[in-house]
C-alpha cells in the first residue's frame, strides 16, 4: 500500500483555523468510511508544523471530499513553509490493518 507524507509549517496565528479544517476532513472520512485507506495527522510541539500521512489502495479518497478541497483551498496562504510531499514505503505498522 503506497504511502504519502506531507509536512508544512504554518504562519503564526493560523494553527487554529488549520486544525478546524483538518478536523472537518476527519468528520467527512468518518461519514464516508472509504475502504483501503489510512490517514493520520500530527501537530509537532512547535504548534505550527503539521505532518499528514496517508496510505491507500488505488486513488486517494481525499480528492472526493468537500472538506479536503476546503482544507487545500488556501493552504499556501496559511503556510510559512509550503507543503513538502514525500512518497514512503511502509516497512511495518501496529496494529496491522484488517
């Protein structure tokens, strides 16, 4: 299952809005429950750096979500350091996906 990691740092004062947009994505994911998809978001201890990790089979279901489109709409305006996308290969995880 291919994985993608996205890391970016926000401008001061934008973390709260960013978190609200991310939480909306998770609400929509919980509503739609796409299969073959894992997604996690982390905020680092500086309070401004975020890491998103997604793993999926086939096309990413994020592209279909209204909330994700809203999250992406002004991401560059919120960022001090723009998103860096890195492809990753999973070596292991716990617990293993069902």
